[in-house]
């Protein structure tokens, strides 16, 4: 029987895996400079964690979650997003007792049952960050700036930073009423999902990807016209701070986030290179979610970025994949043994060394070294062992030379 991967998941192997490692390393550096410490929550939670946070009427909860009953009859869900598990951990472990703001970063697989397409899989990976305990626009600007530095370090400059404010529990009800009034006469032309959204949460109509619904919402009321004084001031200060630290942005008044817990600031980072599904990172404030989980009233903001989409953007800028520093071609049993010793000592110092298979021809070993992309080939046989000197060849330019066997480890450890 021939096995294949489950639909909507993928294997990640060289050379792509080196891009993943680079992204993760840069994230650790940049996020760390902003004080975000790593947290590793589990990939499964009790289902109520997501139903309560994301919203019962959301597409994720209704259609996309991987949910099952365990042997104890408890409903378990593979996490479809990362914020709710972080909030659950924040409350459960009383992290709110530590000095604010508390800043965390995380990464790992998420799971959603949806139609696989470019940059969107059923098991997909995200890198995210969450900050708790700061209600001011300063932390909003800090998080957006952190993303700017992160993408800049990766060499991605052709990105658009879009921001908006969707208000809070005081001013959003009036906006929802305005949307209901606007779409009430268009219900017959909305998709079935948006007909239902019209009753339970009309904001979700603004997030629909169906072309007909996109056309219908062109002249819909704009949330900025319904913001209360406090939300309006918060957004104005955020824009001023972004101007101050020279973060380029575009105000997108029609941008809403697809999850119920967002309040006030929302933002997305998009790329034209990705087509219709063009968001690379997205996030916003969720000032009421900690309280919903039974914790104290705690403001918070966070975001997540999709690894698959980001790696797709990075492929054209990918540095050369790692390759062996030296391939030791050996002829004869004594040379095989000496090659093993040399390779082991180099590896102990973090130098990638490979050895030829015993009994292979010299030509075959050099050919394998070339396929591996090795920087050097070291030639080791009876003559070299007898003289105490071995020849080397640099494959990139054909340069050749000799090195004493007593100095060979130092030679390949150096530049």
C-alpha cells in the first residue's frame, strides 16, 4: 500500500525548512528586543476555550474546527488560532499578578478544516505575539513597529500596513444597527452565510470573501463615523505615534477582524504578491477577552502571521541552503578510520563534515560531494597517511592545496 499525506497538510523539508528556521530565528531576535518572551501552549484545548473567545456564530467555530470527544467524553479541539490558548494560560496561571505589561510570543501548528488553497492549509503554522496589561495606544504602535522591523530584517519591503479602529462595546452597537439597516434591503442578494450574519453579527458581512457580497457592501456605513470620543482619541494617538516612529501605514476604514473578541485597533500586513488571500500578518486589540475567561479586566493586543505565506514571499530572496564545510573522500580501510576521527572532531565544534562511503571510488565520492554542495573535498588515502599531508580542493572555484594532517581540523574550523 502506498501512503500519502492527509489532504490540506504538507511536509516541510530542505531546502524550505531552512527558510522556516531563518524566519523563526529572526522572530526570536526581533521580538526579544521588544521584550516578548516565548510561551509554548498546547495544541489542543477544551472546545469551550474557542467557542467562548471566537464566537459561536463564526465560520471557524461553525465550520472549520477539528473537534472530537476524548475517551472521557470531553469535547476537545485542535487549536484553530493562538490567542485564546495564550489568554487561557494567562488567566489559569495568574500571570496577571506579574508586573504589566506581560509580553509573550509563540509559534506552532494551527488546524482548520477549509478548502486548501495557495498559502492556506488545514494544518498551518503561525508565529504570534500577545501583550497584556497596557491600555494605551503606545503598545499598539510598538507591536506594529515590531512587525515592521521583523519584515525588514527578512528583507521584505513591498508590504502594506493597514490599520483601522472598530470601536468598543460602547460605540459598536450603534454601528451594528447602521449595518443592519443598510443590508436589510439587500438580504435577498447576500450569500446564505451573510443572511445569517445579518442577524447575529453584521460586522462579519464586511469580512466575507464572496464576490457578490463584496460588491453589495461598497457603500456600507464606515465604522469611523460611529466611534465614541475615547475610541476616536485612541486611534488618533496611534496614528500620531506611527508617524513619530516613521511606520508607513494606510487607514482602511472597511477592515474588520473576523473574530468576535477584537476591539478598537485592528491591523493587517498585506502583500500584492499573494493574490486574493494577501494577508501576511493580522491582529488587533481584545480588551475584554481576559475578563471573559474569568480573569481581571485586562487590556490586551496581539497578532499572528502565517508561516506558509511568509515563506512563499521569501523564496525569491532565499540565501543558499546550508551545505557541508568539508567532504572527506577516503580510499582504504586506514583512511576510512582516520576520516571518521577527523569528521567527529569537526562535528564536535559545529562544523558540518561528511565522509565518503567505504569502498566507493574516488570519482564517485567527489561527485557526491558536489551534489551535496560541499565547500571543500579533502583527499585521504594511504599516500596521504604515509606523508602526513592531505590534498584539498575548493569546489566553487577549483582552488587546490595541501594541509598537514595534524592541522586539518584547525584548517576547516577557520575561514
